[in-house]
């Protein structure tokens, strides 16, 4: 069986598993679809390789041959892993929606290592994410027709699953969109709301008519667990502001989100000077007890009323 045929068969089996009315098959569905997507990635590297399919090797090194020339040969039997696939796709300018790929992989990881209710809904989300990645790989990377490659039954099932998940997701989001979140950061992070228990995006308000942030009660449509607003916002902020935080830390600046001194969640919005979860605001007279300089939120939280410098001096004295 060719690599491409193996990829197609894995996806087809995964979709068949998802369609079975058997909760024992949902993990198999996610595993098979995820494996099929990985194999499609490897198929693209195979097609980019010379005749020896060298881009599928995890490692390759220059080797001298009998004619005194140098050739590049694979080393060992291990094939390329996800991180190397990402690097090689970037080197060869192969576009892929890695955010959705990683979301699908994250769902597989949680389903394999944690037991929770709502596995079928999580599988639907993973396969919905996979659909767009599969289409991108087939159409853009491999120049294959999805309908012909996967067959009408599998391709139609993928499309219908994505539609069903999108309807449920839209219904959940509608219960959140009319809430006055009080901070622009929370409103911006709305698309990244997820359940802290199972990481499903199907998080909604118990009372869909409520518009007050203070009265928000969240529940997950996937696992049925009630969720506190603080952990939901913390998880969403990590996704929404992750790149900005990375850049700020790298450049020695202040990250956009920090730990709230009041509720201890990662929900204090620096630019808006308040916590998006509990309404804490840094006192206007918050200043260092030694030098009188104003304190940042991080200093207020970590150094017990001292600026970073005098907290450092105090630690040395100890």
C-alpha cells in the first residue's frame, strides 16, 4: 500500500468510527483521522523528495561515495515527526493551518490521557478541525480532489460533521455575545473560550438571556461541567494574547496579561488596569514602601509592597 493510500484509508476508517453509534469508537475515530492527516503531511514531503524520499527521514547526513562525490543519505530508521514536518513545510513554503492541526492533536491527547463525559462531542470538534486541514493538504499541497481521493461517503460525512459542530458552536457563542464583558480584552478573547475540564469550545451560558458579566454562569455542552469564569478567561487569554506575551517577554517589556493579585487568575489586563474576572483594580496609591515609586501589578502581587529593585535588595539581605 502506498503512503497516500494509507493516509486515505486511515481517514476513512476514522470517519466510519465516528459514525458508529458506539462511544467506545470515538477515540479510535480521532486517532485514525489524526494519523491520516500526519500521513498526508508525509506524502507531501515524499513528493518533494528526490527518488530516495529523503525528506521522510528524521535525520540525514552528507556521505562520501565511491566516486569521491558527496550524497545526502537518511540516518537510522525513524521517520520525520511533527516538529520536523513543521520545519520542513516552512522551508519549502508549504502552507498549513497548524493552529487547527494542533487543536486536533490536543483533543487526541486529552482523550487519551483523561476520562471525561462528552467524548463524542470532542471527537466531532477534532474531526471538524481536521476537515479544513485535510482539504488544505489535498487541494493545495497535493493537488488532489477530496471527493475523488476520499470517496463521496467519507467526504460527505466530513462536511456534515463540520456543519453539525458549527451549528452547535454558533448556538453556544450566541449566549455569550450579548454579555457586557466590561473589558475589551474579554470581548476580544471570546472566540477562544473553552472548557477548562475538557478543552471543548462548546462553552455557553446557563442563562442565555443574561447580559451581566457578574451573573455569568458557564457550562460546557460537551462534558456538562460547570465552569468558573476566571479559569475560562485565563485559558482564553493564554491563546488570544500568547504571541503578544511572548514578544513582550522576549523584548523585556510588560506582558498584556498578568496575574490578578485578588483572584490569582491570569486575567489582569494591564492596558485596562483591571481584572477581567473579578474587577480588581490596582490602587492609585500603590507604591514602594521604600522609595515611593509606583508599583506595577506584578510588583504589587509578588513583592509585598516593594518595587522590583528593593525586593531584590531585601532578598539579598536575607
